[in-house]
C-alpha cells in the first residue's frame, strides 16, 4: 500500500480526533440537541439532549484532507462536491430543526428540490467535465459494462437520491451509519486503488474521518451525526460509485441502506392501504429489531457484519 492511501486515512482520522472534543461541547452550548420521538423505542428517550450535527466533524476532516490532494488528484472533485453539497443540505435541515426550532426542518419539497439540483450539477460535471461514461460495470460479469443509453441519466438521479436518503434512514442508532459506511468506504478504497482510478484520497479521507468520528459515536454516543453527516455520507457513496462506474454495486455493498429505505416505503404504503395495520413493529427496520428485543449494539454489530460480508462478495464481483 503506497503512502497516498495510508496517509490520507491518518490525516483525516487525526483531524476528526482533534475536532471531537472541540466541536461536541460547542454543539452542546448551541443547544443542538437530539429530540427523541416519545412514541418510538422507549430506550431512546435517554438520548434526548445528546448533541447532533456532529457530521460537521466528518465533513471538515474530509474537506481538509481532500484539499491537500486535489491538485494531484482532480478526479476527487465530483465526489467531494456531492459529499459536501448533500452535507450542506443536511446542515440546513439540522439547523432549522435544532437551532431555529422548526420541528420539521426543511419541507420535504424543499429538501427534494435541493437534492435534485445538486444531483443535476453532479451529472453535468460527470458527463461534460470529467468525461466519465455512464456505462455501468455489471457485477460478476468479467468486466462487462452495461450501456443503457439516455436512461442512464434518470437512473443516476434515482440512484444518487435513493442512496442519500437510504443512508439518512440508516442513521438512527449509535454508530450504525458510521459503522456501515466505513466498511463501504473501505470497499471503494480497495477498488479505487486496484483500478488506479485517482479518487482514492477522498475514499481514504472518509474512512479516516469515520474511524475518528466512531470514537465519539459508538454506544452510548456523545454526539450524533445528524442529517449533516448522513446526507453527506450518502452523497459520498453515490458519487464514488459513479466515478468508478459501479452504481450497480451500491445494491450489494449498500444493501443496509436499501433495506432501511424499503422498510419505510413498505410500512407507509401498507399502513395507508390497510387503514392503519403495520408490517414492521416500527420503521426504519433497525427499530423493528430493537422492538423485537435486540440491543442497540447487537443491531449495529449484525448490520455491520452483513455489510462486511457483502463488501467481500462485491469484491469477488469486480
């Protein structure tokens, strides 16, 4: 492993390690506290008051580390753009919710409009500036790239916005989104290095930032990432997959994100169709397992193990 892989991980890890003790008390002072649903998992009520918006720690670590490499690695720009832009949408949402006490934050339509604009800029940059083809590597096909013509653009919007919101739903337990995404980021780092794609500094920066953040975010968490972190991580996963021409691999390595988003869609649809009946005890699905008697740490461990195994399977499929 050459230094351009190890060093960004260490730099980013060090930055998030240093930022934690600075940012967390600051967020606490700003009263950026998590409010928990009283109708939710009862054990979560003790989390009320934990500062949120800790995603700032991840974002700063990734931005600073990436900027050190951006001259030699211009291909990290689209990934960094998608990560930071979605992070800013999340920040805005958190800020409205927590600081200005607007209980819903951004309206769903506002959030969606911003996500569409950001994705459109990314798509334009990808095709016109970075000249990355929208053909997709098919897993387990011995290097076959699938060309679906103009359909690639709507699929890009669907994949990016779906991944971002799936990551957002995954962020509901101490260390869950961080643990799952650090494994996904490691998978993409291995592929990026193996294919000499030129984006490895940013994937390494995310691995380092998340490892540092996890020290403050594992159970019992002293900070939550909030939408600032979860939307940024979703943007990172989607952006990296597209730069590597591997959006189809999100279905494998990002299975947990998909399961989380699907569980919400299934629950809401079924609830409306049957006049109030539910399939899961609670959605997103990690809460269902909690209400089945699993501890928070067990859910995080199981979801992380599933992701680790799927990343290994995906590596065989490259």
